[in-house]
C-alpha cells in the first residue's frame, strides 16, 4: 500500500550493478579489472608507445568530462521543464513539450550535432565547446524529459490528494511532494543517461572539440599507430563508464529507500 | 444549535463518472461541532460525496458551501478553504520522503508561515495526542498501518482545521489496529471537532455519530440519529444493508 517503489528502465548505458545482482557484479569485476590490468600491462611492458599515449590523452579526458558534465546539467534543467510540460494541463505548453520530444527523438544525435554546429553556425558563431554542449543537452533534454515524466507519473495519486487536502496548490504539490519522491525513482535512469551521454560525447570529436577520441585521432594520424591508439582510447572509455556505473549503483543504494526494508 | 448556520451546506449536488451517476441530487447540511457518519454499500457514492466537500472531486451540478464560502464560485480560493478541511484517507497517504515529524510540519511551515520551532512544538504535541510521539523521526514505511493512520490524523490536525473529513479511515487496516485509530477519532469527537466520517464501523457510528446518513446509488436514502437508525430503520434497503453488515 505505502510501497510506491517503481523502477523505470530506460537507457543504453552500462548496466548498473547492485548488491543483489551477483552475476552482474562479477561481470563488472571481470570487465573492470580486465581493463585496468591490460592498461597497466601495456604501460609497464610496452612503454613505447603506450606511456607516450597515456601522457598524451588526459587533456582529451578532461574535455570529455567537461562536455559530459555541462551537458548533463543543462539536460537536467531542460528535462525537468520538458517533463513538467508533458504532464501540463495547459494544451499549448503540453504540445510544445511533446513536439520537442518527438522532433529530437526522430533525428540522429550526429545529425543534430552537425546541424547546430555547421548549419546554424552559418548564422551565429558559437564557440566549439558551447555548440557541442548545447547540441548534446538539446538532445538529451528530450530523453531526460521522458525520464522526469515517467518518474512524476509513477508517484501514487494519493500523495497528490493528500497534499491538495492540506491546502497546497499544484505547483507547491509538485515541488514539495511529488518531485522529491520522483527524484529517487528517476535516479537510476538518470544515471544511465549520464553514462550514455558520456559515451555519446565521443561524437563531438567530429566537431573541432578535442575530446578523448579526437586526441586519439590526432595521435594516431601523426604516429600511424592506429591499433595501439584506439586500444588505449577504448580501454579508457571502458574504465570511466565502469567506474561511473559503479558510482550510480552505490548512489542508488544510498538514496535508497527511506527506511524501507 | 438549532437555527445555527450549517458549516457545510450541500445543495442538490450531482456528479457523473461518464454515464454513471455517482451523486444524484444530494443535499445535506452539517452543523458546526456535529459528527455525521455516512454509511452505505460500496459504490453508493459516500466517498465521492465526502471528496466533493474539499473538491478532490468536482461537481457537475448543485452547490457546496463550506464556512459560508461557495466552492463553486470562481472567485473562491479552494486552497484556502482546504486548509480548514482536514482529510484522512483510507490509504493514509503520508509523504514517503518525509519523517513523521516533517509530515506534520510541512504544511504549517510552508502555508501558514509558522516558524519551524513552533511548528515542531505543535507537531510533537499532536503526536503525543495520537500516542506516537516516540516515532517522530521514523519514515512512514517503518510504521504499521495503524500508526501511519494516526500520524495522518495528526498531520491533518496540524493545520488546525475546523472540520475533519474521514474517508474510510480503518478500511485498509488489519483488525487489531482498527481500535487504536478509532480511539483517536473518539477523543477528537469529544473535543468538539466537526467530523464527517465515511466508515463501515457501525460501533463507531453508534457511539460517536450525532447523525447517521445512509446512501445508496448516489442518493441519501435515510438520515437519522444512531438510535433511530439501528433500532427502527425505515427504508427496506437500509434494513437489508444493516442485516448484511451487523
């Protein structure tokens, strides 16, 4: 009755391990320690070119993180308003939000990036980084909006009624009662989106943003060491996403259940 | 109390759910301090009627006035009126993300702008009254159903309402917990609170009710004192209902 724990499963990020998931956990361990092990092996026993690579790439990792974090922050704001718009009783706001979601979901992210960067770039000059962040958050805002909407709708009707009966209006009810509870429900899918977004930032390497992948390309095109370079890039992405998925899993358990079970 | 203006005045109210006539031309006056118990088979419209009083259900025809304010008036501030109307739900509906104490203090702090310390003082006094102050820092999920419902009553009281609405407050409870909730309600009645109670607890109706209202198929079939009601029920449908339930 008082249970309203709903899990929403959206996203294509790395699987988030939980305590109960022994199988997943060992898969995570295998992947993680495998990746870290290979990384150390390559650096220690083949310092040329891997040590050089590991010194060359971190600038790109930093950019990747910068794009990811800026884009996710912006996408959360866009997503919150989109989600609220999607459940709005105002038909115009509702239509705008729904259309935005439909349009964004119907256009590949790479095309959106090109569009904002090159097509709109003909009219407005936007710095590379900013264009990348805007494009990513424009796209992910729509997905995030769906996550927010699902999270808000998963909250039991009785919560709303109890809040109304105390005298709260719709906005107060949303802010004080519904959203705080919805946030717990949407944490796992938001974590998933975060990881998916981090991986998708590799697309901005096509623009002039020197993220991890682009740094790799630069290194490879100078040294012609394609195999070594992309092995390293892949391992670094893998380690980052695995760490993130672990963090999301831990956060999920912490935020957890407010005394439930 | 004769001649006093009713604190709740329900006039010719009808409500439809699609084709279904949930309320059919219902009129009912409730006086300040009165305890009215609404009974009836499920689907009779008794919960719907209760929920129209604080506009959790809108009405399609008729009018409802609470404390002199017409709810159907466009200018009426429903949120203000709701502050005067405490409501207790069948499924408790405590805020899951707040502790017991904060369930009680949220609305007074945000809506009545009461200082946090004062709101907490009031909350603790109310929790003592419903016998659950020691659980103030628990989350709702850590409490039994009976405890949750007592907290829910205290939460409604924290807004210092003039009227308390109870929508089948014991129907979701295990039998051994019904008593603790009814005790709280009986005490509240003794303090003179105006109460409208939808319930299946006939013992409570008999002990506390000033007036019992029997509803069926969206209509009020019979109204009377509990003595009259349980000893000489007039309407055959009421007699049948009482036979089934007692």
